[in-house]
C-alpha cells in the first residue's frame, strides 16, 4: 500500500510540473523584413504571387510542359520521397507520450552442484537435482514529460516534416521557372533563326546585284568578296542556332522527365506580349509565401525545440516501470491463474549530477546553433528581398531598352531599304549597303534577346515573390 502511495505522489508531482517550460523560444526577427521593396511603389497589398500558375503563364505550350514536369521530373520525385520519409518520422514522434511495452517469454533449467548449498537445498526440499523456471510477462516503461522534452521532440519532428514540404515547393517553383524560361529562350532562338534566314536571302540578292555590276565593270572584285563575307556571317548563324535549339530542347526534355526530343511549339516570340506592370505587394507577404523563407522560419522552430530538449536533459527524469505476467517452476502450472500471476510496479526519479559537462555543452551548443539559425533567417530574407528588387529593376530597365531597340530596328530597316534603292540607282556604294544590312541583322537579334529577357524577368519576379506553387 505504501508503494502505491509513493507512485501516486510521483504521478501527482509530474502532473503539477508538466506545464513547466525550461526554455524560452526565440521569436522570428520581424525587424529583418523591410516595409517595401526598392524600386517598387505598391498601391496595395496585391501581388502577382497570388495568381494561380495558369493565370500568370497563359501560353498553352508552356502549360503542357509544366504539367508534365510537375509529374515526371526526377528531382521532384526524389523530393516527394523525402517528404514520405519525414512524415513517417513525424508520425512516430507523435507517440512519444505513450508507454513502451515489451513482451517476454522465457524458460530456463538450472542444475546446481550437488556439493553446493543450492544443490543440497534443491535436493532436500524439492526432491530434484535441477530447477526449472517458466516466465511469460509484459514489461511497461513510461517517462513523464515533466519538462516538455517529448513535446519539443514532437515540435522538432513536425518542423522537419514541414521543411521537407517547403523544400519540395521551392524545387517546384524553380522547375516551373526553368521550364518557362527555357521555352522563352527556345522561341528567341526560333525568332533569331528567322532573322538569320531573311538576312541570308537579302545578302543573296545584294550579292547578285554586285556581281552584275562587276560584270559591267562598275565595281572591283573586292566588292564581291565583301558581299560574300557578309553573306557568310548570316549563313554561319544558322548552324549555330540549330545547335543551340537542339541543346535547349534536350534541356527542356530532361526537365520534363523525358528522353531528349523535339519540343512542340505553336506560338512565336512575336505573338507574346511582355508584361510591363507587375504588382509586387509588400515584403511581409513575400515572407509568408516564399518556401525558402518559410523553411528558414521552420529551422528556427527546430532550433528552439532542440534548446528545450537539451535543457530538459539537465533536469530530473521521472520514470514509471511495471512488469506482470505468469511465473511457475513447473510447465504444467505455468498457466494456472491466479496462482501463477505476478506483478511489479516501480517508479523513480533520475537527476544527472556529473556527466563530464556533456549535457551542459549540448545545451550551450544548441543555443549557439539557434543564434546561427536566426542569422540565416535574416540572410534568407535579405537575399529574397534583393532578388525581388533586382527583378523589378530589370523589368523596368528592359522595357526602356526594348523601346529604344524597337526604334533602332525600324530605323535600320528603313536604312536597308534606302541603301538598296540608292545602290541600284548608283547613288550609294556597296559598303553602305553591306553596313546597313549588318547593322539591321544585329539589331533584330538584339531585339529578340531583350524581349526574351523581359519574359524571363517576369517569371523570375513571380518566383521571387513566392508564386508558382502547385498542389500535387
């Protein structure tokens, strides 16, 4: 009866102090989040990150590729397996408050020496030279979560599970951006291929005229050589672009989890309008949307939990154990109830005293690691904010470049037309024609690059703000 009272008092003690918290959590440093992005003048909290993926990227060709990538990309498949493994660990941690129960069945036979006290006693009182013992029982052990140690272990496991989910989201947004950007680059190469072929035809026409003038003695062979050189410049671009197109198609195939093959495209760069005004909202919304920032925040949760666990290791541990079952010296009496029943219940408190400073060092290391995690959170927010600001500036300046480059293309197109007309009438030299064609070629190639950069910057801004997450 006295033992039962002792155990009752131990349980009462554990219930009274179970709510005690041995360490104070460090909150997320809100001072790391700026009020606005540099280069942005938000009118309200609306952000393109809130748009569904297919509302932001409207090209059907890109949507099909993204849908395929989200299913077949091998990196995403590996990320899903990491989530499954982390989920198993989290489910296991949720059972930390339950007791551990083991079942044990033993049978033994012991023959003491005839000349030993045990042997003489056995022979005299039991009438046998050996002792048999049969035991079947359940053992139970339970640790009271006095200092929230088990609670913190569950908290850490949950944060680890959520971190793997955020890692999958971060990978997903990167794959979405890479597929869209890769397709835009592919369309840029298609546009540049058309430019190169048009300029090759124009160079052929110019070369024929110069050859006719050479036959008439109006120009020297130098004119033909320079015209042929200009023609070869345009001709050389074609195999270069064909090579680049094949490599880009292979890269997109790998992203979508397919063997290298041609990529179907039913639209062109000219048919896509680059977005100009893209609302970014406020940084606070970005922090709650970006997977890498959320992961850094979860890392702080894990660090807080680890500090709590290591701090709890310094305090007493209350353990309750119990064993019960059947025991008999004869197998025939093993299962006779209640004669063969036995039971043992015990409780104890363990207080670490001298562990060669191991527990104290673990606690101090956990606090240092938590400080490191806080710094990493600040760094993650800083880098994310800089990414958004970079893309906002890039979009703004690329728009200005595109407008200037467009006017340059129009001007040089007129220059080529005028140069050809004047050359046919003998009012311009072949050098002026070749120079005009060369400048026009370069301006058209540059215009395609600038427009593609605009589209890529828009996708990067969407990703940097936390957009592109799709429920799988």
